[in-house]
């Protein structure tokens, strides 16, 4: 199978001797106008892939920082249609690949066929949907495969090897390994179990491994560096922006 755009981007970063950087921001945060300025700043500061959250009122994986930010975005009128419409007009000026992360209801409400077509037109390379298990993902995957958009698997510390191999048979893009048993939110340290689970995922998947949830500093990755290809950070970036700083400053610590 040919490498997806996401896999190519991560492999290129690794060939350059570094981990691929995947910052996350909820669509429309901290406000609708400034959001695209922050996306541009992340892009110019070296983001390889930018993950845009689709705000949702009843998330299952978001911690208080992401949830509060997403609710503010909803109150300002941000929705999936707004994100895609704005992205269509700006995508050619963004060098990083774009991934959307959201929950199943907004995609269903939008219509899966319509969503796949519009996401492709907007240049989206991948989708992460935490509340769609493998057994219920075929409808999404069928539509996304038609337009070459990856449905990215989420793997947890409690995901057994057999389950990983089931995901590996149908997945593309990269593997998102959740570093904690719980919700998003910056932590001071990560569980030692992450090392073993990354090694297990390396054997099960022929895709790059990205580590996310709980990450706020490069030092946290040092014990696991040999086992991962990319890093995702969201809550720490949101807190940084909330303090009045900009995204480009935050990215400097990761270069």
C-alpha cells in the first residue's frame, strides 16, 4: 500500500533526525478571527501536521482545558461547516497536513458522503473520531477511503495486541497512542507502561507512532524517544495561548 500524506510527512521529519510535531487547537480558539492567525503561526513555526478539533458539547476524551475551550468555540458559533468552509479558502497557504479530531455526531449530522467530499476539497488528510470503535467504523472508512483521507486509530495503554492487529489491518496515516488511562490534560510525568505499549504497537503496526495526551514538555518524551515518531500536544498549547502568549513561542521549545 502506498504511503499516505500523513505517513510521508512523519517519515520525512524522522529522516531529518527529529520527531514530527502535531499541535492541536479546537476550531475557532481562542476566537474565530485569531484562530487562523494561530494556525498560520503553528505552520510557520514548523508544525508537520496540525490537528483541528471539531467542538462538541458532550466529549468523552477531552479534559477540562480542551472541554472549556471547545465550549467557548461552540458559543461563538463554530461548527464543522464553518471549519471546512474557512479551510477551503486558506488551505493552499498552509504547508502542514491537516487532521480533524471530533466526535461522531457532528459528522453524522453533516452527512458522511457530504463530509468526505468537503473535507477532501478542504485538503484534510486524516480524521480522528474517539467515540467510533473499530466495529462501527466501516461506514466512515468506506466514505473516507474514496477520497484518500485516513481514519486514524486511537490505541490506549489497555489495548491488547490482538486488538492492535485488528486495527492494523484497516488503518492508515499514523497510530495515535494515548499515553494515559483517562482524559486529555497536561501531566508532569507519563506512566512507565507507555514504553512497553509503544514497543508492542511498533510490532503490530507498519505505521508511524504518535504519542498524545498529557504531554507538555520535550523532557517527558526522553524515556520513550526511541519508540515514537511523532508527538501530539493540545492542553499545554491551549494554556499557553490562554496566558496571552502565541503559538509560535510555544513551538520553539519543541524545535
